[in-house]
């Protein structure tokens, strides 16, 4: 039997971009953890979307391009903003007031599992295979190992925060599927458009709830906000929308299993975090499940190589 053909240069480039995306998003949890120490979650995310969206708009202008003017496209940008930034960004930022960055990384890495379940239930463009069913089961077991035992101690704030991250993960899965509808647009357009829509939604809430002019954020939180906005949001979103079109929604969310060790490692290295033995078992199950969901079969790889 001949060996599978090596990836084409074009495919190798997309896989490299997938690894970059995993690193950028793996670091985001530590940025958020540091940022919300002195900046309230809503204001932190409002600033994140405003800075990242403004940066992308500036780059679009420098390239001699302009954002679409079609109202229907902007309606789609608004929906994408809600499910890919406003809801998940805010939930994760709020959750990390009490949840470690590493644990947030693990829980949020299950996006491919929810993306697959949603495609099966709604769009039905993913085939149901034994391997993918194993991935779903392993992922659910992993989540249960991480948050399930705490449920026996009552619905404490830690459990609610962890469940908030799971809800954010489901929202990301919806966004990955919805984002397929922007095919044909320059990847910067939906990235910038959705972020600007997110800022428009969040800034008024921030002004009313947090009164940001009364805050005194630390230098570390401000630097974390800048790093998160520029690298883990603006740059990451451009790569994300590109990969949605080149690799597909489920394959793009496969960066989730790559960002798990990256995100956990960054949390351990820079924040001194540690995982419980149960969380480590959950981590193994989640990585196994996500890998089973996203690794292409040999037959498919041979056809598409």
C-alpha cells in the first residue's frame, strides 16, 4: 500500500495558519485573566472589540478597500458579532473572574464537538461516523469530569462560571457554521464588520453598567487588553475567516485541540496555575474527542491531498 501523498504547499500553509490561530487564541485566556483583574468584563470586552475592529478598519483603508454597504451583509455582520464576540467574549471574561485560564481553555476547546452536533441537527453537511460519535462521547465525558463532580457540592459560583464557558463554546460553534455564509468576501470584511457591530452593542452597556471613566486599571491589565485586541482578536479573526473558507467550519475549529496544551501551558507558566487530577483526566478526554472529530480519515486525506 502506497503512503498517503504529502500535503500540498497550499494545504501546508493553511495548516501552519491553523497552528498560529491556536497559539493566538490559546494566549487569549491568560490575557483575559490578567485584564479582568482591574477592568470589569463588559468594559474589557467593549474595549477589545473597539480596538480590534478599529485596527482592522484602518488596515482595510490602507489597502484601498472599503467595508460593504449592503444592509443585508451588515445584518449578517450583526448576527456574527453576537454569536462570535459579544456573547462568548463577555461570558468567558466574566467566568475568568473565578475560573483559571487553563480550565477555561479546556472547556472552550470543545467547539468542534458542538459544531458537529449542530451541523448534524441543523445543516446536515457533516457525515455521521463511528469516529465522530466517539469524539462526541469523549468530549462530553471530558466536560463532565471537569465540571460534573462540582455539581454534587451544589450550584456554586465556580460551576456557574464553568457552565458559562460551555455556553460560550456553543456560541462559537454556531458562529463557525454561520461564518460560512461570508464566502466571497475578503476575510478582513466580516472580521472588521462583526467586531465594529460588537463594539456598538457593548459600549453603551459599558457606559451604563461600569462607568469606565471611574476605573483605574493597572498597567498589566492595559497591556493584556492591547495584546488581546491586536493579536488574539484582530489578527486571529482575519486568519479565522480565511480558514473557514479554505478548510471549512469543523476543520477550522480543530485548532481547539491545539490550543488546549498551549493555553494550559501559558497559564501554568505565567500565572502559576495548576489542574486537579480530575481536570487532567477531563483534558485527556477532551483532546481525544476533539482530535477524533477533526482528524481527516485516511481515505479522505488521500482523495484531497
